[in-house]
C-alpha cells in the first residue's frame, strides 16, 4: 500500500522553509527531541487520505473523547486537567474556550451531548450540565449527579458514555486488575435517567446489557441501532501447555457486535481469544491460566452456549479506544468527505501498547462492513499511523474520533495533545 509520509503542521501556520532545512541537518534523535518539546507527532496517511492539525498542538492538552454539537462546535474532555473545551470556527480560524472546569471532579474520558445537556464521567460518577449548542461560554453552575458509586480503585480509569435512541445511558466500566477473579466489573450497564435522585442513580443498580468484557472503551451504535464494542484484553499471558510466554501476540483484542441475548457473556475473566499462536486458529478460545482445571476450562470456553466469541479478532495489545460508523448523508469528496462507498464502515482508533514486541497500534484504521451481512469483512485498513512507535518523542496515540457534519474524520491524540482532521483526497 502506498503511503504519504510527512510531518503534518497546523493548516493555518505559516510555512518556514529555512527552519525545515536546519532541522534536516540535525541527527535523527534531535528531530525526535524537537517533536517532544513541541508536542507534535509524526504521522503517515495511506493513499487517498490527507491529515492536518485542526488546531495547533498543545492548544487542548491531553484530549480524549470528542463530540460535536448541533451548531458544529466540537467539545473535548481533557484527561488529567478535568476540563471540557469547545473548539469553534470563526471564518477560517478555529478558536478554543474552556466551558467546564471539572478539575475538582476528576473528569477524564467519558463525554456525550444529549438534548440540552453535556454528560461527562470521572472515576466514580457521571455528571451533567445544562448546555445550548454553540453557547461557547463558561458554565459556572454546579453539575447534577447522574450516576454515582462507581469504584475508585482499579487499573482502568475510563468510563465510556453512550446514549441509545430511546434515551437510555450506557456506561462501560473497566476491570479492577489485569485478570479479575469474577465478572463484577466486566459489564456494560444502562440506565433510565428520566428520574434522577438528588444523590444520583446507584451504578450497581444499572441493567446489565453485556457481561464478560474486560475494558470496553470503544462503543458505538450502527445504523440499525445495534451496539458494538472494542475491548482491550489482558497482558502477561503465559500458558506452559501452549508455548509458555505467548503474551506478545495474545490474547487478541476484540471487536464485538452485541446482538445476542441481553446480558450474554463474552469471556472475561475466564476465557481469552487467540490472535497469533502456532498450530492454532485465530479466534480460538482458551481458558485463562488462573482458571485451568476448574469449571472454566478450555472446553467450557470453546462452548458458545457458555461463552460468546468476538465478531472479529483485533491485533493483540493494540488498545482499541474509539469507534465510529460512517453514516454521512452527503458524501462530497470534492470537499474532502469520505466517499459513499465507505458508508456503513467502522473506523477505529488504536492507542498502542507497551506490552508487545514490536510495539503495535498507534493508528486510525477502517474496518469495512459488508452491506449484505452487516458484518466485518475481516480487513483492517490503516488510514493514519505513527511511522515508528518504537522511537518517538511524542507518539501519535489516537483516542477519540467522530465524523463531523462535512464527512471529515476528527481524531484526538492524547500523548501529543493534538486534534487531527482526516479528509479524503483520492
């Protein structure tokens, strides 16, 4: 596949050829040092796509989830800072303003707009603020507590938020540890929020929609209203009977279409899915080492009446964090929109992981969906990617993504504090 390799720059920044010439004379380690200081990532695009920075790097620090309101403004929640920032266009320039200072609340990942409210999550709670599209003003009122009682302690801190067409709020909570002892936290729950007690709705009272998912950060509904999820699986996998230390390429990450019976079980923590394993098939199910010789053994895991396998196996330790279906009504490729031939396809961010050699992920990819079966074709087609994640000062580490009203794909990169716009440019 042909790729375009470049250091993308802010689309409104002046070009400085003299400075570029000086940089090319530096040793390569100096180039990466400069990248680290400036907070800019290197990235490639595959043929047919172009990428530019929507705003200058570091304008919005540690961006995670991104949403767009009815006025066309983007809202981004910043991890570590706990803020929600609006990005809005005036003529040809994008400006930013902080509209929620949630630093005292610990806002860190979840963000969604529903009706006239902004919803955002911390480790323990979901909050909401009254909001009108395009208001671009600091919200100084105290938030309303929507969900409360999520556990403070655990290795996973993200709580993804999503609404269905019936107005029910979905919350995904990651596991307590690398491999838990049970499924208490390995669930996606949903809540009817038509009536909210003053102290909030107790998290553990939520209806269990999905069971047995370790860290389902990426959630999205397709055009038929079916929920899909991208799960991050466990590290440090050792099975002496299957080759010993097999953690580099196992277990596979999972893309799952949750179209089975409500509350169906999808494996964690008892079972894992093969990505690459000698003499075994991708997608094959085995028991996690801690549960061998118990009820949850290999045979139990292979039985689909006990354990539902993923719809598609993703590469191990790529850390899929964001999902978005392309459902544009108008596909004007002359204006950079993705083509109509990609309608219904799924787009995914891979944040990247330390726990494999060589490193994997650090990219945005397209997963084609067959229009007849509404199932993935099995392909993972890179669109935007870090050229060398093994050696970079500030890596491209994509998190949130959405298709804006013009059919452009907008992506956040938290490690490099960037917001990137990807357009089709065949």
